[in-house]
C-alpha cells in the first residue's frame, strides 16, 4: 500500500485503505511497478498478448483435429525424410527442435555475460543465437517447400483431411515470423552491445529483454512440436 504523504501544511495524510488504496497504487504505479523497468514490463505485456494468440491457434487446431470426419495425416509419414535410402520419420523436425532449444542456452549465457560486462562474449553468443535462429527458419522453409511440392495447400492436401494444410501453414508460419523477427532483433541488440551502447549507460537490461522474447519463442515451439508433430 502507498506510503504516507503530507499536505501543504505539513500534516501527514494516511493513504486510503482496502480496494480504494489498491486502485490508487495501480493507477499511479507507485508500488505495483516500482521495481520493474518499463521496457521489461512492456515486453511481458506483449508476450502475454502473444500467448493468447498462440493459445487460440493451438486450441483451434485441437478442435479441428478432434471434430474432423476425414482421416488426419500421419505426422510420422508426412514429415519424414529419405536419407541414404532410409525413410526416417520426423528427423528434420527433431533437428529443428534441437537447434532452437540450443539457441535458448546460448541466449541465457549471453545475458549472463552481459551482466558481467563482458561485451565481446555477450555479443558473440547473441550472434550465435541469431545464426541458430536463422538455421531454424531455413529448415522451416525447406519443410514448407517439400510439402508444397508434394501438393499440400491451405485448402487441401493429398494425405487426408483438408484442414491439415491450413492449420499447418498458419501455426508454423506465425511462429516462423516470430523467429525471423527475433533474429533481426537479436542482431541489432548484439551490434549495440559490441558498440558499447549499454556499457555507456551501465544498463544491460536490453539484452535481458531480448532474451525474454527469444525464450518465449522457444517455449512456444515446444508446444507446437508436441501438439502438431507428436500427436
């Protein structure tokens, strides 16, 4: 609750109690966000709104999957690759997942070195994270081109239920857009780190905020991987 204040005569004024006091604290941001930087707070709000969007997509996918009367395509067959004459199911998806999860580790280390004021290592790890993200997007482009070549479209596909194509391109495309934006975002922040912009201000929260976004993108992929490819 808010601390006591004084009127123009110097007399102490006690803050309102109960819901009225809570409302005043929230509206003035004196207590609720006192120790939270605005950049970080805004990123959390953005990620919360994005959570609702991805959640709606996945819930919609599950509803379509459970109510369709047509045979749903077998993910192990649709997303399989033939390597050295061997038909390997989900191999590309497994590599994509490994690459993206690994990038989360390099991003976490980048934040750690940022707060140690080690600019060169921090920037290097952020560039590595961006490269891993770009590799993920490249593999996703290959996956899309392969399925399009096989006849998969948003309005139908040769493997079964027509809704498969629309849900696949919508969910993976929206996530891929986030990863692509993240690669650009991380690259810009890494350049600023290398240039010493954060060193001059003494505040490396920009790196941490970028890390929040990247960890969110990685976490969303875990749910997409589980619901879309393993189900």
